[in-house]
């Protein structure tokens, strides 16, 4: 048995140095000091010292995670990764997680619900993208399903409409058919089901600017004429038509252009 002969505060708040039989022995967090009621004159066996130092390591890791969690919500996967990045011994990770859960500082179910609410209100991402993001953060499918229940069909339609309107503006210099393709694909890329675009198409699709479309068609067709000038007659015409169609122009408009300018 060894006797505590001195306990002194470190410069770092909440940390103490413990001396046994006149020699520095180990540091402890204030929470560990209180837990074991350490005081001058107390006798400690080697086994007790080992347990105290283990608890202190856990307390240090816990304190670091409090700092990590003070900036924003985190998932269990993120906390585990942070602990590993700090070279926390594996045997200390689970006790830290249990303590954080017990203090309601770590809750994947709450995290998922909060994350979905934030994205719904600040971004225009759809449920599929949100699901993928939460999966990457280590959230379980049941928690994700429950959280996405907040993202109602009505809310999805509202956000998808805003996104589609932005995309139509971005692609307004594209042929009409290509605009629709780009917007449809943009909604899918951002996590919305195909049915969403079908439901809002009539509302978000801008009126066709006929003059603008004719100008675009004429410009592209003129470029293609130069590109395929080595071809003659029907072969040249078909290559230009095929290229224009691939670019998103309507066949009727293409035929009309050839009727006017050829």
C-alpha cells in the first residue's frame, strides 16, 4: 500500500497531480478525484492506482469529446473516428460512448432528425441525397426512415419546384428538349424521384422563347454545316440533323430550318 502525501492542482483547470509516499505518481481529472474521494493520507493499493489511472484516461478522452461536440452535433461514427484519430486506446472508446449517451450528448436518432430538418429548411436536396449523407455518417436505416418522415410530399414538391426553377434559368440557353432533360436529371442528381419532376413539370417549365430557339438552332446548324462540309447532299443533311437532334432540338424545328435555309 502507498499513501497519498500530496495533491496539487495543475495549471490546466480541472487537472491534479497526485503524489504517493512523497513521489509524483499520476495525474487525475477532477471528476476522478471526486469519484474516488482522493485525499491526503489515503492509502492506495497497486490495483486501485491502476483503476484510477484507467478512469483518468477515459475522463481525458471524454473531455476531448466534449470539446469536439461543443461546436456541432456529431454521430457516433464521427465520435469514434475522432477518438481513433487522437490515438485513444480501443478499450477506452466504448466507456466514453456510453458516458456521452448517458448525458444525452450522443444520439444518432436525434442527429438524423435534426439533420433532415436543417436540410429541408436551408437546402434544396431531395430525400435520396439526404439518406446517402446520413448513411455516410453511420446513421442506421430505421433512424433515417424516421427522420425522413418529416420531409413530406408537399415539402418535397415545394423544394423541388424551387430547384427546378433555378435549373431552368441555368439552362435557358439550351434547346427546349435539352432544358427539360437537364432539369429532370438535375432533380434526380439532387435526390428527388422521377415522379417529382412529372408532378411539377407544367408549373415550372417556362414558356418557349421561339425567337431564342430559332437563333440557337441557326447558330448550331451553321457550325455543323462547316463541320460536315466535306460531305455532300443527303449524307451531309442527315449528319447535321442527327447532330442537332442529339443537342436537343426538335425534329420539326430542324426540318423547318432546312426548308428555309437550304
